[in-house]
């Protein structure tokens, strides 16, 4: 039982898939807010078509256990003028967050660089070198964290994300293939490779692994109880 690190990526669908990354994030934020006491998502990185965050409450691994995989959305995108239904896909990877005791990263193996942050956050974020890029030399794995206002906070987030990805690779039994376990979760990202389908025109969300359905309005409000049983 414990915290997890979640990554959401745009797969198929171009700009609509990129916008759905943030729609999926908002659903998870609402899910967290419904908990008693409310959970909190700590953003690591938000970029074009990609989001990563930590869900740090005690039941987070249970709450996200059925989220890993391809999420297919069938909807009319906000910028679609002809009212045509598009099919877009985002992938979700759920990584257990190891502790320092479970996986130690030697500081000598890290290459840390800094740059200016981007996006919302004001001058403190955009005009100072608060963004941290951490590279793990032995594996070549690189992560970027820029969601916090201070460099020390982003540095801590980057190391946490690195640790989770390294543990994922270790559990998959192959440090030379960092994405082996992630690929087993998210599949190819193609439209036919999905664990869940959201059909906005019908107002229904179907989970194909669990063989369960729920109302879209409940799903978008963060009520994931039907898929957490």
C-alpha cells in the first residue's frame, strides 16, 4: 500500500490526444478530491502531450491499480467545426514509487542541469532556472521536472521520478530496456489497443478488462468507484 507515480501520454489523435492528456489529469484530480480525507496530486512535469505526477496518499496504489493502459476517447473535439466524431488515445502508466532504501541512486551517477521553467507560474518560474533535468548516467535515462516554483523542489521530484523508472526496469528484469514494463501496461497506444473506451456521444465509459460500464458524467466528476472494485 502506498504512493505511485503516474504518467499520461498522448498516443493517437494529434492535438485532440494532447488535450485529452489534461482531461485525464483533471479526472484524476477530481478523483483525489473525492477521497476522505482528500488526496493530493503533486505534478512533476506538464509538457506538450505529457503529464507526470505523484499520488502520495496511502491507498493510491489501490485507487490507480486499474488505470494503467490505453484509454480511447471517441468524441467531437472542441475545435471540430463540422461536428465529426474523432477517436483519440492516451496511455497511462502507473509506477510504484520506491523509497530510498528500496532503490538508492548514487549522486555521482547523476548529471543535473537546470533551465528556465515554462508555462503558467509567473515570473518566479519562467524567469529563473527552476526547471531541473536529471540524467542517470549508467542507464542513460533522463527526466525533466518543472512544475514546482523552486529548483530544490523540482530536483527532488526529478530524482523520485528517476527512482520509479529505474525500479520499474529492475522489476522487469532488464535495465537495458527501460520501457519494457511500461509497454506492457500501455500497449502500442494504437486505437485498437485499449483497456477503456469513453464514448461521449453515448455518455458511457466502458472498461474492457473489467467488463464494466459507468456513466460518463460520473467518470468526469472523478467517481471511479465502478472501476476500482
